[in-house]
């Protein structure tokens, strides 16, 4: 997958959800991209992917603070659950690999649970 294909994939998955208002490419290189998936001005999803290293970072941000996330780094996948987003959840569920579409559906669940939609 190329960076351009990754960006197109994020845009396509984001377009399926009515609460998402836009996708901005914040940074892009030949091997990495950082995107901002907007919900509203104080509520957005930051998506980062480095295709060379396999690093992924997906965070739901509200009021400047991460309230949910999933990351993949050298140690593997982990989750930042909405009840304690500062902690790395390495339970079997926390270590489950997710695609961007899966993460966006999880975000929708968090937004509904937290009455943010």
C-alpha cells in the first residue's frame, strides 16, 4: 500500500460515517501520513501511519486530550480505553489489530457512550 492509497482508504472509511465532517492531510511524506478526521472543532480523530515501520496511531481527541486510542509500535498493538486513556491496555482486546474502519466504529461507540454526538 502506498501513502496515497492509505489516505484514500481513510477518506473512504470516514465518508461512511455521518458524524465526520472532513479529512485533512496534516503531514505526508513518501512513507508516512498524519491525518485529522474532523467531527467538530474541539473533537477530532488523529490518524498516523508509517508504512515503512508499520507504526500506527489512532486517537480520539476532545478538548485537546486523548479520550480513546489504539496504537501499533515495536511492541505490538495496544489500546487506550476511554475509561483510562493514559494507560496502555495490553489485554487480548487491547492487543487486537484494527483497521481504520474498525477504529472509526469504535470511536462512534465511545462518542455515543460519552454523549458526545
